[in-house]
C-alpha cells in the first residue's frame, strides 16, 4: 500500500550546515510512515544504543548531535488548571484505541531531570474536550531517572486540527514550557498550520493499541559530571501567602486557605498548582 506523503521536516537552525541528527532521521522516517530504524530489533533512540564493548549507556537524548530544546507551541483554548495527579487517563471501560506514551526529560547536558511536572490534556476518541470536568487531563512528575509514562487513548479529530496531545512541562525552579505532540502518518499533518515535524512521536502498533515515545529536552543548564541537585532550604524558610509566579525553593513555607505548607521541591508557582492540589510539591504542616 502506498505510504501517504507527509510534509518535509522543518529545516534545522541557520548555521547548522545541513547536518542531520539521528533524531531528525528517525522523525523524518516516522513522518513518511516508514518503519522506525531498528538496531538489534529495537527502536534506534540514542538512549538505546549500546556502548563500545557491549556496556549499557545511561539514558540520553540526541542533544549531543545538534538537536535544540523541544519546540514550544501555543496552549490552545482548552487548557484547565487543577488537573488530578495521575499517569493514566483511562479506566477499563474508556472507549478508544489505547495509547501509551513514554520517554525522558533531559537538560542541555544530556542528563535526565527528575521531578519535572508534566501536565497532559487532550481530546477524547470523538475529538471532544471535557471542559466541565477532568476527563483526559492529568499531571505527573518525572522519576529519579527522568522518565515519564502516560496511559491514554488516541485522540479523535476535530475541525482544523490533526491528532495531537498537549503538555506543559516545568523543571524544578524553571519556567513553564508548553508544547504539543503529533502522530506520524496522519493525513491532516499537511494541512494543520500548527503541525511541526520536530514534535512527532515515534509510534508503533502494540497489539490492539499503540505505543509512542518522545524525549523532551529542556533549556536547563547541566554540569555533565554533576547530577542535578535541589537548592538547599532557606534558613529560616520565608513565610507568607502562596503567590503565583513566585519561585519557591525546597524548605520554603507558604500559607494557603488558612493552612501552612512546606515546599518539597523547587518550582515556580502557577495557578492550578496550589499547595493542596500538588502534594508532590507541598507538604501540609
């Protein structure tokens, strides 16, 4: 069966000299509907490459070969704050094709970033967003190894857009990054004005469902020899009313709705992540 033609991948940044990264090749193949590149029967992601002599390499994205931080995109009209803390957006009775998305969040030093807040939202299998409740909405935090896993369904289509997932990311103490993830081989990719081939997931069939992978790279400086650390708590911790936009450090205190909380990990406060809503960030005293 002929493979539908997809748009040419977005050119690299000026001054790249036409260099093609491993990640770009993989995404270009996915955009054309081609089978993913395989090494030893597995997808050829950088984190899966064996080291010389067969030793396993620590997980790493392709940021060593010229890739830039993950492209940002618009939030859209359907974002809602206060999503529940969960990594599965489905139950046994949820209709739609099951989709599992896994990957890592890395900094500029190609090191995983733990404790990154990932807030996902999407349309259901009919292409509708739940704007009165929190179906197909949820947030989670990357693990100590920088990994994440989302269980959901393949989103349906609605006028003007191709299939996509929305996500906001915030590394501890860093600004919020908003972007979208796309599906390879979708006919509407070529007509969606927001589509960006750099945000294509690597996708494969897994029985009746699908499995996608994507590694986020955030513009977070990293010492390649020193693991990221949480800033030490202030002494004594500052007090005051919880305030959106304020940068909190681990150990900081804040009052909210008449109760006292202690910050568990550094982050910048935003509406929707009030202390009682994000127990991974705040501990009630």
